[in-house]
C-alpha cells in the first residue's frame, strides 16, 4: 500500500509533465486541469528501506506497426532497443535489349503435359506472378549445365522430356517453331519459362507481356518503345528512373544463369524411323540413357542413343504409354529396380514382347568378373551397393512370362575405357568377365562389344557406334522382307559395320549376340505383319 501511494500520483501526472516538456498542449486524462494550472504536488515520504523497483507502465494506445521492425507486445514498453529494419534491395540499373528483334512478341504458350513421367495426371496449378522459385534453378550451376546440355539432344518436337536434377524437377518441351520451353513443377504449383536469345522469359498472362530476367530482376520493354525499361515491382510495372532514391523492390531477387558456349548440333540419318509397324498393346519397353553421371565421366551420346531408340520402338509398335524412359538423374538404381522388378511383372503376360535398352557405363568386379550396369549415382568402389548386377537384370527379365524378350546393351565391361569404368587405383585389365546370361529361356541379348573390348562413338552421327548401326539396320540396312527384319539378319549387318568403323579408330569392337539354346535367330525383331 505504501508503494502504491508513491506510484499513483506519478501515473496521474505523467501525461501533463510529458506535454510540458514538449512545449505543446497537454492531452489525455487531466489535460483540462493542466490548462488551468498545475495541481499542487503532494509530497509523500518513501519508506526508509525501500528497494529500487522496475516499473512497467501500461500503455493504452500501442504505437503503429512499422514494416520490417520487430514490434513490442501491446500493453508494455520495452527498455531494450529494437533491431534495425532490413532495407529492401534496390533494383539494379537494367541493361535494355538494344535490338528489338530479340524481344518476344508472340503470345503462344507451350502445350502443357496432361501426365507426368510416371503417367499420373498433373493436378498442379500455374503461378500467377514471376517465379521466385526460379532462383533455386539459376543458383544451381549443375542444373543449368544439364539444362543447356539437353538443348542439343532433346530436339524431338512436340515431346516432353522429364528430368529431376539435384532436387529440381522440370520438363523440357521443344515446339515445332524451334522454341525451348521449361516447366518447373514443385508440389501444388508449376510455372513454364521460355529460353530465347540467351535469356529466360516468363509470360504475364494478365498483362499479356513477356518479362525477361536480368541482373536479379524481371524486366519488360514495350516493343513499340524499347528505349524504356519497366521493372516488375510489387505485382506491378514501373519505369526505371535514374532519380534518387532508386526503385526499391520487395520481390525476391534472382541470379542470372551463366552464359554457356554454343553447343554443336547433331543430326543423324537414324534419328527418325522410316517405317511404321502396327501398335501392339502387349508390347512393353524400358529405355535407359545416362550421359551425364553424378560423379562418373560423361558417356558421350548416351542420351541421344536412348532418345533415338525410344522413337524407333514407337515405330516398332511399342505404345508410348508402355515405354518407360529413364535419362540421367532419373535413371537411379531404385528406378531400374522399380520398373524391372515390379512394373514389368505386373504388366507382362504370355502374349507380350519386352524390350530393354541401356546406354551408359558398365563396370566389372575385378575379383569376381561379375558385371554391373552403372546407374546415375553409381560408384565403382561400391558396386554391390550402387551398381545394378547384370545377373539380377537378366534373371528378372528371363522370369517374365513373355513370348519375346530383347535386351540391347550399348555399354562395355572391360574397365579399359569407352563406356566402361573401374574404381580408382585398380588395374584396368579384367581377363574374366561374366556377362550373366541368365537361364536363357527366351532372352535375345545384343551387346555392343566383346568382354575385353571397349565401345566407341561416331562424332559425325552423334551416336554410339553400336546403337547407330543397330538403328540403321532397322531403317533398311539389314536384309528386309515384307514381314520385317529377323534377329540374325540384323546382327549379320551391324557386326561387320561396327568392326570396320572401330578398326579405322585403331581398336577392336565386335558386337555379340546371345540367344536361347533352342534358338530364336529367326525371330522378327522388326515385325511389319
């Protein structure tokens, strides 16, 4: 009670004293009495042994909120200093595009895929503002490098190429006008960008404008007046001005992609099939092409090989919906196991035909001679845990209740180079290689080389030698009939072609053919009936 008798008068006089110190008119309780003159102050003696007390003064009207400054809870005044506000980042001075021909004017958009790479319907919704999530792509140099590399190989028009690189999931679409589109999918949302004239573009559907990314901001230039640059700021457009202060944007800034040197464009006479068989709904295929590995050396042209093989399988009558395509980051060991060990057994029946194709690195175990296909994340030091054993693959395919099973491998297992790798520090020569042919009930196996040879490529065609002549044989090089091409005729054509081309490179490469004991050399691999 004694302390209260001291505090209460102070609370009543606080507004009047504060107003007097500011030299203005007092406001609040007691203001009318203050205008008539100060009230007499009643002196109250404090207790002799009173300890200093921390006083928390209630506040009736909290201060208005300040953007970016942490607020004090209503009803209390904190004696602790507040943290300084984080200033928004100024928009960098834009560098306008001087040539108006480089400005996008058309308003066409890509044909969005209805299904993802697994055949599931896409239910995500498009973003309605420039994609802030693009920063995760442009900051990741490995992803940008993979995107740029894909532009030289993924040139089949009206096709969707799905990728998952370093956690970034995107779809590449190459339209008939020669434009590269990239759709980035993240959970319930997605957005599509266009790569044109060395820049990333995003279409604002509300304003029907093309924005391009430059120096951390999204910019727009009116094609009719390209000298004026507009900056996308806070869901609107503002002309950039040199006046002070510069434009301030609360929009998340981005990082421009690094400029990549132009890549050579390859075109081969086997990229497009010149035949068409009837579609067989009982045909199933798994196509794997790994060119850019996580840590292993690049397998040149493996991606182009797989894409061309996929196109030929479509012409051979394998439905697109029944063809699983795994490339680069999607071709992990778990993906191979999922489609070989689970998907195929669920789909295949006694009237089915199956086609398995692999283009990429192979590896031998130097001790046992057992061979492995190398998925995207494989490590030659830990083949048992990261490689995919050939014995396991062929045993799984041989166990299928299918009428025909074709296995085509453009990889080698010698460990001496080409599309073959060994763990660092091991001797490259492996004298005993077990290809793991399985039980041989109905497997027809083509391999690119012998067990102690390396595979080669054709830089002129942009393909592996084996895959090039395999497809060239299907395109009419092998002995053909009205019914199609049989296994033996295809092998008789491609083997001498590959051997001659390899000798010109001063090396040996002899493709191999393995058939069941009862023999299926007369089997039609290209069936036009």
